[in-house]
C-alpha cells in the first residue's frame, strides 16, 4: 500500500475541516475535545502549564469519552533571557495589585521548559493521533520519533520563515496563526522589536502557502462558517477556532470570561504582555490599560508572577483583573454546546458553497 500523503494524513482526522484550538489555562477540557470530535471536528487538549501526569490524566479522560481522533498541544522550552532588573521593576509596579487582591506575587524563578521532555516522553510511550507545538519548532529527532509511533505533527507558525523551519524539522503540517488570534502569539522567538509587526491571517496564509508545500491549518479570528470557507478557498485544509468554543458549556473558561466575550463593557482586544510577558490578545480591561505599556518581555516569568493575581481576581468576580483571552471576532461568540456549534459551522460552510466534509475519520 502506498504511504499516505501529508495532506491525507491530516484531513482523514476529521469529517468537517474544523479544529478546536488548544487553549491553555483552562479553556480546553476533555469534555470539549470529545464533543468536538464526536461532532466531526478535531478536538485538542492543551498540555501547557500542566504537569506531565495531569496531561496524561486528561488524555485518559478524553479516551474514555470518545474513540475519535484528537490532538495534544505542547509548549517548547523557552530561553532564560529575561532581564532580572526589568522583572523586578514590574514586580514593584504590581505591588498594588497584590494588595488589592490580598495575594502575593508568584515566584519568577520557576522552570521555563514546561516539562517539555517529560511530556514528549509520555506522548511517545502512549501515542496520540496528533501533537502540535507552540512557542518554537521541535527538533527533527522529536518529530521523527513521533512519526515512528504514528503521530501526526503540527507546528504553529506566525511567519513564512517559521514555516520553513517546521518543514526542515519534518512536520506534517503547520498551523498558520494570524495576528487576529486570541491568546498568545505562537512566535518561535519572542522579539520585542517585532511587537506590532504581526501579519493578518489571509496575507500570512498566502505567504506560507508559497513558501512550503505543507498542509496548512488556518487560525485567527475565525467565528463563522463563511470565514472558514474563505481560508479554505485561500488554500488551508482546515480552520482552527478557539474563541468560538470558549462560551460552550464544555469549555473550562471562567463564567466571567465567557460573558465578557459579548459584554459591551469590553469593546476591543489588544495584544499585551501585561499578564505573561509574551504578546497575547485579550479583551482590554483595567489590568491591561494600567500595566500593559510597562510589562517586560519576560515569559514565563511574568506568567508565574501574575498567576495568583489572576486567580484571585476570578475568585473575587472581578473581570478587570483577569486575563480574558479572546480573538478579534469575540463579539460573534455563540453560547451553545460544542457539538451543536460544529454542526452550525459545518452548515454555514456548506451554505457558503465550500465542502464541509473530508475523508472518513480514523479511530483515535
């Protein structure tokens, strides 16, 4: 039997070209990924910020819910390049927030590798259908090892250069992330000089398509079937949606976060380093307005520093101190079960004249 093409290896994972984005920090859950998979999309778990054991437990929970294919997203280790003086200065700036929420700032000397090696070892020992990578490009050795156990690999990219690096590493596909996307920008190297220089999804999609002959999953601000049809027409094989799935009951997002997506009080989104030290798009609230301009490029140090503040704000029912990650299309969010949302998106996609299905799914 002839080996499957790279495109077929990706498209046979779903019935509808709809991928639920991995949302680290609580948005992604086994229930959400299972519901998306059962409806014909491709669900994802987010391993970021979790221990290897917690990641493995979520995989087991997901498998107990569905036999459909699914993915797991992991973060690449980050260089310890933060300026200690800048981190300390930001901590002094946030002293008032610690007093406001009656919680100490988090320790910033924690590991910056997110237990990458241990998570990769588990994913090789107990393979899953798809593994995607964010904040960098995995080594050829890691990609080849995953391929040897039958795992499809996807690398998040924000430029044609990053897409070329993914191809050199042997990735099966790239997830092209436009500046419209909610949450962190998945840049391979966090360069403060490049802040504000990110590309919109459609021009970036065209540039990547001309640079590498790899299947492309498009993500960034996509909320309706018509938008999915647009990126498919531009050459993507699937669309990845995050913010669209946040208000679903299966999502683990805080209720305040879900409501804020369509609350007129939060009129726009912005890329900010305020909460984590890395550019991430969220609904503009008091915390971003007051601290965003002063946040240093220091990830994950600032993430650890503000983690307790964000949890305390949520516990106090104060969305003004929470990281309300959201894409530019957040006002189009629809609160409905994830399976129903996949069905609605597929129907909208079909109405737009685009094919809503792909090859039959394989077992997860």
